[in-house]
C-alpha cells in the first residue's frame, strides 16, 4: 500500500477498523498500517482476518491485531474494545466501515432484511462509538481502570455514510435509512465527544470498486460511472487515502462533525 502522508504519521497509535476483511475496510487497514499504526482488524471471519494480518505484516511496523466480531453483537463489541486496550493500552481511532446490502423494493422488503441492514451499519457504528467512550475516552474512564490519554494525543472516529443517504436509492430503503442516521449520529457524537478531544467525521462515498458494488454487474457499474463528473468508479485505495488524511490531526485537526462527500462530483455538497 502506497504511503501518502509523511512516514510514521500514526506511529505508536492504535486504530480499530471494522469490515477489514475485504473491500474499503481492508484498504483502510492497510493504509493506516503503512503509516505506522497498529491496526485492530475487525470482521466476521477469523480465517480471513488472519490472511489480512499476513498480507499487512509485509509492511506494517506493528503486527496487526486480529479481533473477529459481529459488529451488531453488543458483547462482541465490548470484547473487541477491551481486547485492544489490553493489548496496546490505547485507542486513537475507530473507522466504522462494516456494511451489508439486502436490496429489494419496499413492497418486497422483508422486515428481517430491513433490520439486519440497519443493524450492521447503524447499530454497529453506535456500539463501537459507545464502547470507545465508555471504556476509554470518557472522562470517567479512570473509574474503569484505564489511564487518561495525554493532551494532544490523536483521537478520532470516521463513520461510513454513502451518496445514497442524500439521493436515496431504489431497493435500499434500509441502507439509506441507516446511512442518513449515521450522518446524524456523526454530528451528535462530534458534539458529545468534543470535550474529550475526539474528532468525529463521516465519509459519504460514491461508487467504489469492491465486492459490495460488484453485485450490480459491469453494466450497472458503467451506468454509475456516468453519473459522476469524473466519469469513473473510485478505487478503494482512494477512500483509504482520504480516511488517512481525516485521521491525521496535522491535516484535519480542526475538522469535526463533517460529512466528506467523496463521490466524484455526483452531487455538490
Ligand atoms: N462500495 C461502494 O460503492 C460504497 C459506496 C458508498 C458507501 N459504501 C460503504 O462503504 C463501506 C464498505 O463497503 P464495501 O464496498 O467495502 O463492502 P464489502 O462488502 O466489500 O465489505 C464489507 C465488509 O464488512 C464486513 N461485515 C459485514 N457485516 C459485518 C458484521 N456484522 N460484523 C463485522 N463485519 C461485517 C464483511 O464481512 C466485509 O468484509 C460500507 O459501509 C458501505 O456501505 C460503499
């Protein structure tokens, strides 16, 4: 993974990345590791995460942590945050990438699918946000036995919205509901966490070349590309590099509560 920031930009830091098994989350984990971070890899399948760990070991200064979890499971998420704190003593960043789709028009949408999609995106984002604060960032964390972070230490969250939060998308009433809510959650979290020095932002990508998007096929992808001003689908590395910039307090230290519209000009913010 090519480095786009200064060498060692995140050296000595620990960053949790959900959905690290494939797609954008995988590239985000690689990009953060390439800049010196210890990355905690979260996804459903431990075997896949072990493969990612070996792939990243080739260039990561610190061996990535493998912490398999279902982001919708409260006990799993509590366990991830506790395990990462046990291993490194500090959490500097959380990137909530994990996601699923279960596309069907509203009349045909099962309630179970609706709940499953909202759970992964919205509930997963909430659970990681709460646990990072409850176990570590909140001023009362000393009651939990953790040491306070020094002033000036990097602390951030990046959540994942989508261009479809604003535009809507046929077949994705659940997905767009969750993404719109994630933008609102991002603004509320930014307000609450500002007092603990945590910057909270979201990225709202347009179409990105990943297994999730592959479901719409080549023709669908070509049609999506035509709706952008740049005339192409984004590569996951481009989203990962944007996340690295947002995660870097030297670049975006004065930015919180914002939605980054990385959509190739599909709409103007
Ligand atoms: N690809 C796009 O065009 C696009 C556009 C806008 C937004 N997004 C958003 O970007 C994020 C990543 O999307 P992607 O395209 O890389 O998807 P992807 O399907 O390629 O990868 C998603 C990852 O999340 C993991 N995951 C799913 N459910 C989980 C759960 N319950 N617990 C833990 N991990 C779980 C999957 O195993 C997978 O590794 C998602 O939030 C998605 O909504 C993607």
